[in-house]
């Protein structure tokens, strides 16, 4: 498996990964999340052009199709993980962890001090998973202006219907 920047031609495949990765939310009583549309191609292209859309590909895969991807952007001195999605067929192989490690390495190179993300607290492959990787919940009082804005946007999109948390991992 290797991590690299996504190509423009791969962006539709990332949407397919996102749709497949969302399906397990249905089993948790979160059909709205399962049915949520992935980022549109223009949004994915913006991350790609910024050099912050990474994919995990299986080196043995002749088609070299992404099995997972990560989107990130700098927010208040940290690299904010906007999305990490792993296709269920490639789950439990360390792809998410590898993408996060890659993002952390790039963040260090840029002089950023942490990784941040927002996630569902009660979904096993969300907050509990990130906690095992060294992320810690941020108390509301410690949220930066950028994280507050992200949380407000999430609330506008109805994500606060389920408990969510901001998490941070120092670099």
C-alpha cells in the first residue's frame, strides 16, 4: 500500500469510496449519514490542487484505484482532517491510520502543531478509533475560532442530531 496525492481522474472514484464507506452508518440507525452525498468534484478538486487530497492505493492492484482517501486543510495552526474514508472492502488493513500518519508528516513539514478533526462520539470507527490513535477530545472552551466555524457549519447541515466532538492530536 502506498499513500500519494490524488489525481484529477481519480476524483469520481473517491466519491465511490465515500458512498461505500457511508453504508455501515445505516446499521447504526444513521441512514441520513449513509445516504449523504460525497463531496462534489469541484470540492475534491480544490483539495487536490492545494495538495491536500491523499489516497491509499494497493501496490498490487493493477488498476491502482484508491481504496481510501483523506482531505485536510490548515485551520488555526493545525491541519484539520476534513474527511477520512476507507472502502469497506479495504477496512481493517491500516489504511486510515496510514493516511493520518501521512497527513501528520506533511503537517510537521509545514510547521503545523497538531491534527484536528470533528467526529461522531458514539460510532465505533469514529471517536473511539481516533482516541486509540492519540486524538483527545477538545473541551468547548478550547475550540479555536476556525473549529467553532466548522462545528457551526456541521450543525447547519444537521450533523448535531447525533453527539459529535472536536478532537486534537499534537504533533
